[in-house]
């Protein structure tokens, strides 16, 4: 996985914060709609990616009439505590607590408008963990999965297994958190997040205590929002198998899988991250408006799951 380059000059929203049910305070930005509002959007980041990476896309959506929230999960970016060493934050907290708080925060803003979620990587999985996920009206996901190593793309599996399932847990044990920034791989991660990634199996509910598993599955089942799941054909992490595994938990939602190849936009490569780069403003970003505004899938060759 290549390091994500971040520009120093990027759009600036209005700083905001909100509190989770367990008292943890998160920080982010609101991007008010710059024309007649059509909907609200929460952007959920990928693991170890700063919310500011999505600021250009948030600003683009604001210019199209969306009220947008970007925010950092606990332990990341603007929501990072003074020290990560020994911090117990987990992936499940990002969904059950952080996304849940973002959802409740946006529910109170312009409640007459539809509420959308744009989820990148783990950000497309987290909504199903929220007790309030039934409030979502539509979802757009890109490479959404929960990183079971068996779903990594063939030809990349050994490399990714070594990095994320051997090196990451070893360094996490040494440092008390994962020092991703030192390696130039991604942002530093709380130990709980890193270890959930490293040791997760094919069934996500098995990382929860046995007595909680039925409730976790019922939250995903409560989501009835239509989901358009983008699967980029050269994405080594968010493979078709990984995306379908995640979508299977949203069993009561209309689920549409859209396979997107780089050649669709005249490119040689897209990968797991680049769709949120501003180079896609006149291509992919504009295409997403069809789904977010009207529920119309703009991609040919899509299949219902």
C-alpha cells in the first residue's frame, strides 16, 4: 500500500465536534451546502487515513447541494488522544460509538433532508455496527471490507499478509500501538484497531463476545438503505470477494455491486485509495452524484447481490 500524499492547500470546512455515548469527543468539519440543500452526507474514512484526505470531495459535494460531515475516528488525526500507547480503541468502537455519534449528530441537522453515507474501505462496514443505522437513507461504498486476509487479491495476498498480519501485530506489541507513520504506510493506529485487523477471521461477528453476536448481526439486518458498492478491479484489498463478504451482512438492503476498471476513466490504475483524489472530480465524483441525488446507478455492468 502506497503512502497517501496530502496537499498542504486544501478546502476548509467549519470545525465541529460531537460526543459519543461513552463520553469520547470527536472532531471534524461541516461543509454547508452552497446551493439549495438536497441531502446530508457523512463521509467515513478508511483505516488509518485522516479525514482531511476527503476534504476535496466533501467540498465538491457541498457545491452540489449536500451538507457534509467529515470526522476523524477516535485515535486518529483531530480525534487522537495525547498518547496512543496502551489505548484500547477498537474497530468496533469506530462503528458502535464513533459513526453512531456522527449519525446522531447529522440526524439533528436539517432533519427534513435524506441522510446518506459515503464509506471508504472500513468506512463502508462500520455503519452496520451502529444501533441507529436504520436512519440511513442511502449508502455509497468504495472498496468496503473488513480486511480478512483470505479476500486479498490473488498475487498480492502474501505481501499483504506479511505487512498487516505479521509486521503490524509484532510492532503493535512492541510499541503499544501501531507506528504506521514511522513506516510511511498510514497513520498510527490504536492497538485495538491494529489487532482487530491483524487477527480477524472470515466471520466478523466472531470478534465479538458470543453473547453479543446476535445483536451485532441484527444491527446490520436493520439497515434497509440501498447500497451501491464500488469494486475497483485493481484494488488489492477491496477485492470483489471482500466486498461481497461485507455486503452479505446488510441482508435486508438493496445491494448493487459496481465493478469499476481503470479503463472506464482512461487510466492505467486506480487501486484502493485514489478515487478521492481531486483528479477524479470530473469523472468518478460527478458520477457519484447520480446515486447520491437520485438513487440512479451510473455504472454499467453492475449486479444486484
